[in-house]
């Protein structure tokens, strides 16, 4: 199973699990078991993935990324019925009803993304040099007002044409007009055509984080493995559906040998200037991998210029890695004095116990730990079992203190826990 999650601005957690071409999920709950019988309860109906010349073809979603507002659920999925290499589908649904229509909606004549993205004669998405798509990612920026369009950015990988070449990171901007799923219209930038950002030498999804800037335009940070470094890009906030996705190559590179599985997290402190951007990734040998976290800084009021705060903080996994790293930031809870924020870094690694073959590990890294001679706090074990995937997230509700949480999948069951802090210095 593959898991995707999103936390809306009202603090509600939405989780979707893809399993053998179908999607199930839940929201606002602590546990959920995937039902192999596919009963109506908990099943996320993704609709029919029709083409203009076909009808009634149900979506076979191999991978899915979701993003939620209190009213809407937005998704980008990889549909694999007519094209085994992957066809990209985007769609909308009601957050309250937990529905997602990846197929052609009633407004198919006016939406430029209703029948898939860059679909060729073989029903494959061909946004890059070769047909196919995998590893979708999705992020939304908050709407400027109740009447303004919601916008987001979708990413995925376009496969390499041959073994000696690399996959391509592909991007498509999305605009949603209307606040209700029944009447909202979804449009893609560049007349619904995706654009290549660059080559990825890794085997995992690119990392994506939306940056909502108070008082001026924000945008999206993108990161993926490059040659001997992490490639870092910034996509400025999109102006309109007619816009193109213009990715700026960020000055200041992050050197990393054999990096893969990149994750991003932006600090959520609205008054912080400059802001912090954390990049987590795997590196080193697969048998004894290293999990690294690099803290970067950028000026939020100008085109982001990244500067490294210090050398990356690293953690040595005892066995092979199964999933992650995963990354989330909280503005408080990591120290008893200001600045009190920090990052929760988590990953799933193998164990030598056949009864509990994996364990979920986590490390807490305070902002003030970066750049000091202090050794990072030792990772702690959060859970054990047959863990296949996991995630971390910040729950921040107006009027309440933010809390860090984690989720993980065991035997097709979703488990949610709240991260409790050790004694604060």
C-alpha cells in the first residue's frame, strides 16, 4: 500500500491509501484498516477515468497524492488501465464527503485537465522525453481571500528512456475556482500541459513544500537528487491559469553524495526572518544508510537565496531503510526558551527480529542545535511491527498550541500517534 496525507487549515487530517488500484482512506480519526473487500465504508471513490472516446472506465490508481482545504479535496493520481507506464489524472472532491473525482467531471468541456495530462495515442502521459508517470506530489497555497482561486503545484516523475538516462521531474500548476466541489472548476497552467523542471538521479518522488508568505507572494520549494548534490528549485506563486511554471534555480547548492528520498519542511513561525528550510535525505551505502538533515535559510521578502546554516546533522541507521525520511516542523516544544522550534525527523528501518521486522524511528532537532558542536539527540523508537510506510505532520489549530504527530502503516492498518517531547533543556 502507498499512503498520502494532508492536513487542512482547520487541523483535520486526511489520509488516502492506494491498494491494488483502488483508494481508501479516512479523515479526522486515529486508526483505519484497509478493507480488502472494498466495502463502501472508507472507500475513496475516484470516479471513472474516461477519455473523450471511451466511457465507464473506472480509475485504477496505482499512486495518489492529496491536498485538502476545509471544503475541498484535490488529488493527482497515476492511472494504469490503458497505459501500464502511467497516465496522470487530477481531480477535485468534497472534503466533507471524502470524495475525489479523477475522471471527467460535468465541466469536462471547460476544464483543460479533465481527461488526463499530456495523454498520447497510447493513453500514456508523455510530459517528459518518454511516456509514463510515477511518484506524484501535490501542495496547495492558501487562497488570498474567500473569493480568490485556490492554487497548487503538482509534481511527478517521467521515466527515463534508457538505463543510462535519468528520470525527469515534471510540474503542473493547478487552479480551483469555487469553494464547493459540485461547482468548482479545476484548470491546469500552460493550457493543461506540464513542464519539465530537470533530471533526477534518484529513485523516489521529488520533495515539495508550499511557502505562504505574509504580505507578499509565496511559492513552492522543490528538491530532488542531482549529480553529487540536492537540486533545489523555487516556483514563484502562480498568477493565473494562463501562467507557466517557471522554476528558479536556487543559488547555494547542497552537496550530497548518492542522495535519495528527499523531504522538505519550512519553519512555520510567521515572524521569523529569515525563514528556515530543512532538507532531509538518505545518503551513503544501502546496507548502512545515513539519514541527513540540512538546515538552510532564506529571505522571505525577496527571491529566495539559500544559505547553509551548518553542515548537515546525520543519523546512522542500524539496518536497511524501508521508508523515509519524513520531516515536520513545529514552532514550539523543542526548547523551553525562545527560539523553541525544531524539526521532527522520522524514518522506517529494518530490524533483526523476524517478529517485528521494522521499526519507526524519530529524532528531534531543535533550531538551536543547528550549527553547534553539540551532538544531536539520539533517535527514539516510536513503533515496531510490519511497518511499510509512515509520515509526520504538524497539527496547528487557531487558538490551540501546535502538536506534532506521526502515522504509520502496519498490515494495511493506519496508526496515528502524537509525538511527546523528552525533557526540555
